[in-house]
C-alpha cells in the first residue's frame, strides 16, 4: 500500500531543493500534491513532472491574502487537506541587503526573513488547521533547521526565525490536542543539506569543492545530506505511521547536533 494514498497535501516552497524532493516523493506515495511557490515557472515544471492529480498554485507564504485564496482553492478542488508541509524559507543573505550579524543587523532585512520563515509558517498553520480540523488524520510538518537549535552569528535573523518555528510547532501540537482535533504538528531540523540555499556560502568551482569537503569533514556521517533525506523524514511524519507522534523535533543532520559543529563559512 502507498503510504499517502489519496491524501491531499500542500507543500510550500516546492519549486526546488527540499520542497521539490518532498513534493515528488509524496506523489510517488499516492498523494494529491499541491505544489506552491512564488517562482511560477519552476513550480509549474515540478507539478507537470509529477503529473496525475497534482497541480501548481502561486503562494507567497508571508501574505495572508494568498493563504486565504489557497484555502479556497483547496476546498473547492480537493474538498479539504490532510497534510501541510511548511517548507518555504529564505536565508536572507541573497534576498535582502543585510547585514545579518547581531551587532549590525539591518532591521528591514530582519523583518523580511521573519516574514517568510516565521509568519509564513504561522499563517500556514492557521489555515492548515482550519482545512484539517474535520479530518481523522491530519499532519502539519514544519521545516525548521539545525540553526533553530544552535546560533549562527552571521545569519542571526535566519537562526531566530527557525528557532521560533521550532517553538511554534509545539504550541500548534498542544493546541490541536486540547481542541481534540486529529491534527499532529512536528518540526524537522535539517543540517548541511546540499540545496541551492547554500550557494552563496559555498561559492563556485574549486572554492565550492573545498567548502563542501571542509563542512563534510565536521559531520559525523562524513557527508552533506541530500534533499531526499529530509523528504523521507517528512514522509514518516505525514503518514499514519506517526499517528502517536506530535510536538517533536526530528533532526536530519548526519549527527551534527550530537556534538559536532559543521558551521557554515562566514560571508
């Protein structure tokens, strides 16, 4: 049996990286996947590649109007939602003017990172709960980060936003339990996953190769992870196999948080 057969799933930030891997794996496991992003061209390609009952929907996670429109779309087309993966996020280094260290941070850049990474998750949970509260088996999976557990000196806004996602996940889990909704909420904390989010930190050519080697040398399992490593963790939390699991933080980091460092290079 397919692990997500006939489940309606919405994945944010699904045009590349971890979100794309999650959307593709969930579709392979029988889900009806709503691929969402702000990059319409890439998002359309992902949805077309998945095929079947899946589709693409433009969604800027930091805008409540977009979530309202997405909710109406889901209700009209699918009748409801079973799984929400809040994956969309930015590091802020490319997307804002910065800087991002605690002493010199630019407050507008700080707000932009939190708007996407934290407000986007809070709004996703708000509308996800409303779409799932009549479900018999709902699951919200929030993609946080290793940086939500440890500090990152030159990406303070990113670390702060991901730490808030970690905590908000637990609030949502307890709220849904108290309300007797059949909705679980858990967070995943990837560390050193080889995705486009690392591009600005890794550089190009030989510099990139050396950076990857340096990071890998500090990871207990000896290598950076792949997006599908996170997708398989999300699959477990989305499926009924984890029906007694809520409010947890699942580290997918090759053992980094067991005691190693693997800090991103400063930029």
